[in-house]
């Protein structure tokens, strides 16, 4: 009992500065619930704070990851609590600087560009790419075998191991199509048309087996519509729907991905004692064993094809998720070729000590704020902001490798469609000029 009291007290004391910062920002969070700082707060609480709180109040001196048992000490749990809360306080304090003005610019530019972005030309191009993706996936299912494909869909790294580039392209098509139909609905909200637009997208997402992609589509849609016209504010109904969806996705993942003889009992146990939310366990593992790796340089070049680097004589290496899985849950990497989600804050610990990790948090937060500030001022790059906000979830939930890869893929697709939009503007220019001339002539005749 004394150990539970000490660890819980340590967590709550560490949380106090963060709580003060959040209380001062509550109005900004309520008005802009999909901003990067808001998503960071929500993800941090689910995957770090509540997970750590669960570990402190259910102190057993051990935990289980993917069927393997590990032990930890009270001092490392207290140190981890301090590191998590300090990191979150730093990120939120930095990202909230001038956030009101920044969010106003984001809103103005999304309103300004949404109609052009959802013009029939980019819409039809992106729709054609989605249907092409569906045909490719249908061919993959045929070659793999229908029953075997869907049986192994949760472990999609096995299915797409020899077609990673194609899978990345499909992911980019899904992201851009999500953005375009979201802009289309924001400019002209018609629910029936939205359902028709979203149908092929949802089929493509289901066939790729990526739960995060489904959540990403929902997030982009909510982000664009909230900044465009304050639709879909984060009400109690939306929060309840998101919570139920998260539980359902967790249960689905457990039924398809967990291969363990360990019996898990209780609702909280099914969430916090599985590899779906293993962040505090992963952090304790790293601190207990003083394990150090160097995954950040590899993560920064994640978007470069492995085959290209190998042809140049460069060993690309693996991201933090893969490296951690190989070190601590080796059987899962060898037998299933799947990875444990390490968590971005844990990755920083994996590459340094607590002080070094906190210093990296400061530099990373300043860099992200700079990118958001620059993007918010551009009528095109403003559409990078939903990807950055989404990356707050992806980084905290996964690792820097996958976050960098996803951002680069999204940015490449966005720049491609920027060229298409430029063509649209050139095509529309003569029509706009003639319309203005007719309007001027009409006013002249009336006078």
C-alpha cells in the first residue's frame, strides 16, 4: 500500500503543472478541439496518463507485453511519471503560443480554398486513383486467396511485405481523397452525396486492414468542417461515439492480433494490460534495462525506399517500433513480422536519458510549431495542418519512423494535387473574367 501511495502521489504531483496549463487553455481547446495541441492532450491522457495511473494503482511489480512478463521498480515508475507529464507540459506550452491567431488563419485559408480544392477535376482524379487502388487490392486478394487474405489482414505487414511502395501509394490516395471529399462537404453539405463519395474510400480502407486509416479519415473530415464552418464541434455525442469506436477497434484488434495464453479479466484490464495501450510498460522496460538505441536518424529518412538506399550501400535500419520488438518481443517479430507500438515519448527515452529526451521534446515542439505557423499562412499548405494534428496521435501512439513516412507521403500527394489545382485555376480564370465583364456591363446598362 505504501508503494501504491508513493507512486500515485508522484504521478499527481508531476501532473500538477500540466493541469494548470490545460486549465488556462480550456477555452481554446473547446473552440478548436482538432488542433495539434488538443489532439496531443487527448492522446496523452489515453495512452500515457491513464495507462501510468492504472500501473500505479494496480501495483504488482510486474506487467505483461504480448504474453511475456517483465518486472519494474517503484523509482522508475515515479521517474516515468515525471518524464511523461513534463514532456506534455512542454509541448502544450509551446504549441499554444499565439494559437488563437494561428487557428484564425487556418480557418480563413480553409474557407478560401475548400471550393477550389473540391473542384470536379481534382475530385475526379482522386476518385479515379481510389478505384485504381480498389482494382489493385482486388488483384492482391485474388493472388493471395480470399480466405487467407482476410484471415491475415490484421497482420497486414505479411500481406504487403513485397509491395510496400504500392501500399504507401494507396495510403496517399486515401488521405488526399479524404481531404477532397471533406472540403466538398464543407463547401456544400449534402449528406447523401457524402455517403456516395465515401463508399469507395471506406471499402479501400477495409481492404487494407488499417484501423488508423479509418480514424484518420474521420479526423480529417471533422478537422476541415470544424475550421470551415464550426460543424461537428466536439460535443458529448461525438465524444461518446469516438469512445465506443475506440473500444470496438481495440476489441477487434485483440481478437485478431493478440497471441497469448495469459488470461485477461476486467474491462480496464482488456485495455491497459494488452499491447493496444502499452506505453507505460514500454517506458518502464527501457528504464529498467537502461536500453539505448539510435533510431531517430533512421526515422528521419523513413520516406526513402529501402531498396534505393541498399543499392547505394546504405543500411536503412528500422524504426523504433521494429527495433524495440526485436529486442524485447523477439518471437513476435520473427513469427508474425509485426511490431509493438512503442510510443513517441518512449522512443526519445530509447535514444537518450530523461534529460536528453526532454531537451529533444523542446526542440521538436519548436520545430512543429514553426511548421504549423508557416502552413497556416498558405492557402495550399494549410491543408498540411490536419496531417500535422493527426501526427500528434500517430507519434504518441507509434513512433517517429511511421510518422515521418506518413507525413512525407501525404505532403507528396498534396503537392501533386496543388499542381492540379493550379490547372483548375488557369481553366477557371477566363470564365471568371467573362463573368466579371458581364456583371460590369449589366451594371453599366442599369445605370
